[in-house]
């Protein structure tokens, strides 16, 4: 087994397919497939599961990937230290529900990179797809929330897929509205105050279950409801239609401007926001740094970070 072969495996996982990885590596697809087969035969493990839909990491492959990433990262550190090699292109992929603080931490991460080259992905997507991304190692970690309503269902899915939830903080639900909204002057809102205004929510596709909703109180009926797929559209509709959405309350004016206001919602509900990881995989140095940036951003908003001792199993 060679260091180059390990790099091949990492590239395939990052690309999501052997054909795309072969293009990035400037080798033929048959040569790359052959190299993977050689490793699998040598270690006696099928790293990838192959089907008509493509490839996915096996359980053993996810564990192998964890060790391979550590070996490659340490080898690169040695080369940079003693052979004056330039750092390799930094790679990192994150999946998240539609949170402004996720973007802010991502910005902070990239600004702090001591490299001229990187290829990072921030995927704002649906709840079910976040779980799938982390299960299949399309992303190293995923950001979502748990509460009393969805916790049993989401935790069951995480357990079945070998994933673990790491709580970051407990958020008190807030309403995002336009700064020109008729209710913008209020310091706290009752849920009934919102009945006459359009409710905006992120659609969840074929998994449009209440348990996958990004907004709490998802079972409540609304006179007017609009489903959207991205945060920019949601914010535009908040402003244009005097709509509202319920979220964590963590909003960055530098990234989102002054046109959106966050107002506390009076409710006994809470959102435990955290990130999920694959139990068989150790986070890369870059993903680890992203978690630190997340905690820093959240702390700056006045929230208390949950300690590791308090994490859910």
C-alpha cells in the first residue's frame, strides 16, 4: 500500500465518483479503478459499495478512510516541514440546515487558511440529505437541530446510520421578520401575533415530514404558508410580503444586512443545535477547525457552548 493509493481513495470520496476523481488526478478511470481494487485485495476489505447508481463507502471503508486521512495529513506535514513542499489544496465539505452562523463560521475558516489553494463546499440543504451526506461521507459533518418533538425520530435515524450528534448550544426560538414589518417594534412576539402573516419554511422534498422540518411548531396550521428551498429567497419574501420564519435567532448583519430583524418568540420550546459526524471517521484538521470556528461564532452571540461531558450519546 502506498501513500499515492491512499490519496486516490481520499480523492474519490471527495469527488463522489471514480470518473470525476480520475479527471482531477489526470489518470484514466480504468487505472484508478485498478488501483482501488489492489488496495481492497491487499487489506481484504471492500472500501466502496458499487451499484448502478454509483459508489458509496462501506462501513469498513469509512473506518479505513479515517486512518487514511490521518496518514496523508501527517505525511503532508512532514513534506512541508522537511522538503519545503507547498501545502496541498485544502479540502473540506460541510452540510447544514439554513443557518447564518454556519456561513459565518465558514467565512472565518477560509479567511484563516494559510494556503493559496483550497476546495471547500458548504451545502445548505434538507435535513434528510444532511444525514445522507454524512453517512456517505459526502460531507464530514452536518449541522441540524433536535427538540422534544423530533429528537426520537432523528436520533433513531442517526443510530441506524452510525452517526453521532454533538450538541453545540440551546437556542431560544426567534422570529425573523423584515425591519419594516408591522410587528418589528415588539421585543417579544406571541405565536398568535403572526397568524395574519405568511409563514415561510424550507421545503424538505420527498421527506417532507414534520420531523424533518427546520422550523419548530411545524404541526401548527397556517392561513398562509410558503415553502422555499434557499435562504436568499426566504429573506426576499420576508421583506416583500411581510412574511416570517422561526429560527435560532442567530443572525449576522454583516452577512445578511440590516433588513432582517430577529425577535424573540414566547414559547416553552427550545432548539438544541449541533453537528453530526460519522462514528467510524475521524474529522480532518480542517473540519476540526471549522467546529472551533462554529463555537467561537456562537459564543460571540452570547450563547453557552455545551461541554463534551453533556453531549448526547
